[in-house]
C-alpha cells in the first residue's frame, strides 16, 4: 500500500502573492475558507484510513497583507512562525 501521501494546498500563498490592494483581502479570506473546507474533507478520511496527518506551511503570507510602514499591500513572504499540527 501507500506509505506516505504529500499535498500542497497553495490557496493562501497564491492569493497572498497576487494581493496588490485592499480589494484582494476578501479574495484571500475566500481562499483560506476554501482551504479549511478541503482540509475538513481530507483529514477525517485520512485518519479513518490510519494515516498520521501533518499540517504546516513553508512560510507566512496571507496573515500579513498590509505593510504597516508604507500602508501598501504586502505580497511578499513573511518570516512569521507557522503552525505544525500532527493528528492521528
């Protein structure tokens, strides 16, 4: 059988990079809601099959969409800590 499965949901990252103004804030929220809904589908099934599920990110992005110094959109990666969640 399959020992490991890896996936990358890039919703928040991709929309965060595309952010150029405040109008994109709602699109980023929508992307994160979609990500949450998809994890809500995947995680229970994986746990039911006996997998250990690990959820993390490689960097921040959507949590900091506004540069406080310039007042402009911040589409760059952040160095903020990201969660590492282990289930199962």
